[in-house]
């Protein structure tokens, strides 16, 4: 059937109508419950379809053309609006690019088609970039060369041995310091195993372990901390070094830079420092350190007696008096010495201030035995002085007896005269009283002589008292009056007009004067009696000293004898013991004085005694 029998007749084949129509078909297997197999075909005239399609294509072309024109117009309008801004922007970009690349400006300012300008700019920019790349490559190569030269200079100038090894531990670089340290040339070391060549046998396993540890840390680029190992040089000398391993990753391999520092001298100094630091603790004498606040910051074991005496321990504070002493020493910046008597002995302390650090070092020395020896020496000296006095008294016995005989004879004569007057009942009361007064005076004189004699010969401890040096000189001269008369000599006294107060042991000073005067008398034996002169003189000197001199005009003392004049057992006399002047010097030294001699052979000798003046006695005398 057909909807239009005029165009398509019933029974006409579809293949025939395909030439003029487009055919579409749809099958229906069931239609209104009828068991039919129907095919519905739709026939569209081909000419009409093609005409309609052409119309659609024409419409589409017109729409695309209109759209293109609109877009082009809009773009042209936008480009015209933005061209000036784009031109300025491109100009700025070009200028900044040239500045960044350090390229000269062409100085050409173009106008016109901005796309062409952009193309030219891009071309110029690419050329600039390529030139800049070449320049940067050259700079980079130059920097690499300079860096390599700098690295080589650092390697050459390094005070440490710098050795580079590969992963197998073989040496690939050996700097000059390493060559000097190990005594191997560069070509001798390169290629050889670092461990076998330079590491001491006992330390090779340690080095292999350190290299393995640095291998494990190579990825992080962490250098191995400095470690001490023992290395060996060409001459088989083994010495310690500090080793640091730095892994370095190259393009095709991993290498290790070994930094070795010779620490043999440093360890020796450290040992010396440790030894010096241990010196106070090893010292057999007390050593302490006390800070400005009086705190004992250090005390070694021998300091225990001092700590007990002070009643404190290390890190505790000294008593108030000692804190004051520490402050005084620090303020003066000068060393100070003093003695401390403890229950365990006598100590001499040397206080050495370190002002810049604010503490005082105290060095103590046990002087108990020395003080005991000094006391024993003083005792023996006193005994020797006493023996010498006895010897002098023995030599002066005749003169002393004569001097004592005079008052005794006077007493006897006056007593006999009184007895005779009483028997004969003659004379008055006044004569008797005068005679008795003379007896009393002569008895007193005899008593004084005996008292002085007993003082000279008795064994006693030295007694220091304030006396006038002029009085001692007069009493000594009176004791020698008999010997002076026997030598037909009178002492010329030139004593000071004022008192010369001194704190001395009178007996010992008189002993020295007696020795000097008797030596002078012996020197005058060969001088005619009429020409003999003996002068004793006293006076004061500067710096609080007084003097007493004995001068004669005898034969004098030779230069050779003068050199040994005060030596023990040296004497110019045939029968002399040679102890008089030596003991005299000891006595004067114990009184903090000096005795000196001067002589010209043939022109006599002079002995001068110098003693410190007693200022307190001057004050008491003035009051």
C-alpha cells in the first residue's frame, strides 16, 4: 500500500524508487494481534531533501561568516585598544631582560605592527638568552677552574694532612702536608691502600669500621666526628692523629676525604698540663688557694694541720683575721710571708696574690725543725759567747784583781784608822763618820765590780734592755783601766753629747767592746808609748742607726788578713783562738746591727759597730 498512489504505485519495487527517493524502513513482527511480518517504508524525494540540505548549509555558512566578522572586528578593536599598552609592556620587558642579561640596548624604537615587533623582540630575546647562556657557561667554567685552583691552594696550604680515598680505601689524592707528615711522595702513595700503608696495625680494624660508618652516612653527607687513631710514617714512627671522614658524592663514584691532624705534640702538652695540674696534690708541702671572699677553694692533703688550726675545711670561709690578710695581700699585689704556730708544728706561709683572677695561692713550709735548730744554735752560740767571756775574764783576771784590790785596800785602811782612833781615843765624831762613809763607798765600789764580774761570767739567757750606748762605753773603759795603765795608755773618748738609746743585751755589747779594745791594745805593743793613740767615738747616723767606733794607730791589718777577719778560727796572733771577732759579729747581727773594719797597713785600724736606735726609749726619755 502507499500513502500516495500517484507518486509511488502499489507493487512497485523499492529498489526502483531509490533513484528518486531516500528510503527509511521499520519492521513490525506483530501488528494488531495479526500474525503478519510488515515493513513500513518512508520515501523522501531526493531532490527535495538535497534542496533542503543546501539551504541549511547556506544558512550555517552565513552564520559562521557573521560570527567570524564579529570576532575579527572585536579582536581588531581590542588589539587597537591594547596595542599601546602592549608596546610599552614589551619595551619594558625588553629593557629589563637586557639589564638582567647585562646586554647593551640597541637604541631602536619601532612603531607599527605590534605582532611584527613582538616577533622581532622574541627573536632578539632568544639571541640574548643564547648569548647569556654561553657567557654563563664560560663564567661557570672559569669559576670551576678558580674553585679548583682555590681548593688546590687550600689543600697545599692546609696544616692538616688531607687524603682522598675511593670506596675501596685506595688513595687517589695526597696533599703536601700528608707528604711531609708521612714522608711519602704523591706518586708513591696514590693507588695504595690507606689502611695498609699509613694506619698502625693495631688500628686498622678501627679504621675499617670508621670507613664503614661513614659509608652508611654518605647519603646524608654527614662527616664522621673526629676520632683518634694511631698512624705510621715511612720510618715506622707511630704517632696519634685526629681523623675526620667526609663522604663526597661525585657523578660516577663515591669518595672519602680524610682529614688527619697530628696531635702528638698536643697530647704531650696535655700530659704536661695534667702533670702540672697534679703538682699541688702531689706536693709534700701544704698548698692552698683562697679567693677574695676568704673561701678556701683548694687545699691539698698536707694542708690538714693548717685547716685544723683555722677550724675550717675546703670550700669554707677563713676566720676574720685571715680574711683581712687575704684582702690586704690582694690589694698590695705583693707577696707576703708570715709564720703560723699550730698544734702540729710551725709553718712559714708565702702568700702569692693573683690579683687579676681574684685569689691568693698559699704555699706553706713546715719550719718546726728549723726553728728548733735555730734555738739550738742560739743556745750553743750563747754558750760559746759565755765561754769566750770566761776566757776574756781569765785573761783580765790580773787587772780585775787589781781593780778589786783598790776598794778593798781602801776599806782596810779606813777600818784600821777607825780602830786606831778608837783605841787611842783620838779624833772627833766627824772624822769617824767620814771614815765610815769612805768604807761604805769603797764597799759599794767593790760590790759593783763583783756584780759586773758575775754578770760577765754567769750563764744566762740574753736580756734586752734600753741603755745608753755612751754609758756602756764608759763602763767598758773602766773595766780595762788596769790594762790601760799597764800599757801606759789613756783612751781618748769622743762620745756624743746626747744619749744614744739602744735596746741591747748590755753584757754582750760590753763583751764586744772589750774584745775590740783589747785587740787595739795588742796592736799598739810595737808602737812607742808616747805615740800610742786609742780613740773610742760614738754618734748617730741616718735611717735610725747609732754607731760606736774603736780606732788605733797600730800596725794595721794586711789586705789578705782583712778578707778573713771575721772568719771563725782565723787569728793574726800566735796564741789567739780566732773566735773573738767571729763571736762579736754574731752578737751584733743578733742585735740587727753591723760590724765592719777598715785598715791601712802601718796606719792603724778602725772597727765600727752600728746598732738600731730605740725610738721608744727616746720618747720615754723625753717624757
